C-alpha cells in the first residue's frame, strides 16, 4: 500500500481562502489547478483532473451501506437557519469550542470579542449525554419536507430544493434524504407529472429511481454482500432517467453523482469511456463534490468493481488536490472503512472469523498518519462555525478514525465540533454505534486535550 499521496498535478498561485460560500472550493489557481492525474487501470481509466471552474457545462447532456447514500438515515445536528440571498441558508453565528484546539476555534476571534456570545459553543451538552441520531442531521426544513412526503405532498419538497440554490453540497445532502423517503411512494412521480418543466422534479425522480434500484438489488441477493444483479435493461432505464435530469438541470452535479452511484449495480461494471464521461460531467459542475467522489470511490472498492489499492489510490489522489478546508480528504477514511467492511463480510461469507490483524486496521502508522492529515487539512482550514448538516456524516467518519487511531486531542476537537450529532455509519461496523460514540465522546471531552 502506498504511503504517500501520488500528487502529480501542476499549477501555481495561491488559494484565496474566503470565497463566496458556493465557490469556496472551486479555486481558480493553487496546487492542482490545471493538473492531471489518473486513477484506475486499462479497463476503466478514470482521469481525476481538476476541472476548470469557469467551464460551462450546459452543453454536456446529461454512498457505505448497500444503498446509494451509504450512511443515509443516521445523522444529527442542531443548526438554526434563516433564508439567505438567492435561496441559500445563513447559518447561526460561528462558535468556537475548546481553546487551543482546531474544532470550533480554527481561526482567531476578532480583538476584543473573545467573550462575545457568538464565540461560545452552541450548547453545554454534558459529555455523558447520549448521541443524537437525527435522520436529517439537524436540517429542520428538510425534516418538514420529508414529513410532507409521508402525507403525499410534494410542494414542500419543491420549495426546499428551490431554496437550496446552488449550494451543491447542501442540495445533494437534501436530495439523498428526500430520495430515500420518496422511494416507497409516488410523490416524485406525482410532482414530475404536475410540473413537467421543473428541473428539480426531474432530479429528485432520478435520485429516487437509483434508491429503488439498490433496494431491488438487496432483495434479489437476499441481503448477501454479493450475488445476483438486476437486469441491465432496468439499470439502463435508471441511467436514462439520470441523463434526462442532467439535461433538465445542466448546472447541477447531483444527476451525475446519481449516475456514478447506479454504476455500481452493473454486474460487470460500466464501460471505461462511459464512466469517464459521467465523472467528467460531475467534475465540470463541482470539482470537489464529496458525494460524487465517495460514490466513485465505492465503485473502485473490492466490494464492487475494483481493489483495495485502486480505491486507496483514488482517495489519496483526490485528497491531494483538495483545497484548504475542503472535507474531501476524508475519502481516505471512507476507503479504510470500506476495506474493513470487505474483510469482515468476506470472512463471514466463508464461515470464518476476521483475521486477527483487523484490530490494528485503524491504529497502524499509516492509518493514524492519514487520519491526522485529514484533521489538519480539513478542520485546520475550515471556516469556524457549527457543523453543517451536509458535513455531519463526513465528520463522523473522521471522528471515528481519530478515536480508533488513538489520536486523543484531535478526537476531542472533532467531538467539540460535532456535539451529540451522530450517524450510525461508520460506528456500526465496529460495534454498537450509540455505545461507541457515547463512550469515546465521554472519554475525549472528559479527559481534555493532553494526548494525540
């Protein structure tokens, strides 16, 4: 396993630091701008090239568990928002946490404001308080829209997606949750029929069809990690729905992330040129789209159509060109969870026990070094403020890696940022998620920041 980032990108200039929220990670220069590096083999050579943020994608046409979203259904956050310009959300004022750590206080407070109310943590939760597994990760508007789906209404969903604007990470988070809620009813179809010209309706319908395809695949193989596959004709129909959504909403990366998701269900994978086209479509719209990257990472995993080495190579290459403050380096921790899951499931399928060395999977030198690197590059450059709903799942992956890697001080910072906002994956792969989250949080926040 390679221990270094195989960064072969070129380019100059500096990362400007504080761009508008929707452009924060689409830097025009800096390391990796204009560069090129490859991930894959001759069968599927996907080029992970930093996209030109100025490219107009309009003419281009068209996540963990065995579902498309990976860890959907397991988040929790408490964030108060008010409508912002162009439909974006304005979060509550930032609040740093433990003095001297990263966490909340990733940037110094303005002079004379050290004791201001906006600098205090958002809550005084006892470290022993139980985790909060909120399906919507604290997004109250998403909760309301999801409840509309339960009663057969689509108007709230329409307003929510329209209000998400071009905040692609937030929008993708909401689409993932909504598509799972809509998969068991006809709300997505009803909306698309009622408003055939609404691009958001087409995008949600495509995402919902992807969720249904994964559900059908799970039923077909009886819950086994591998087995029979769906007929290609059905999968081709899902792909066509995603391409129609991409045509209807040409600037939105979500349909392209849906394509990279459904690609996993093809028994022999997707032809290299086609997969490359889908990947390029995503990158032209959002070069640092975390969900899209996570879906292709899983495609390259040994559980699906690749190998451990190919998966780690993709994760490390993508992390190497991620700008300061981007959550994209957490792909390496997602890859480590995918490898662990493969080993555990393979042993169980063969009627054996996991290898004894799996206990060191999280704590050996490479694993610990990479967890610390993600902590420094993501949280160290992240604008201070409470964890956002769309960050909660990824931050749980990082916190899990820091805890199991024995990095006590970084784990304490991560918990100070998370609060009680928990998701079940990846904690569920190493034990009871509620017990683990609570025990590690109590130990890290109760012990202070003396270790790691």
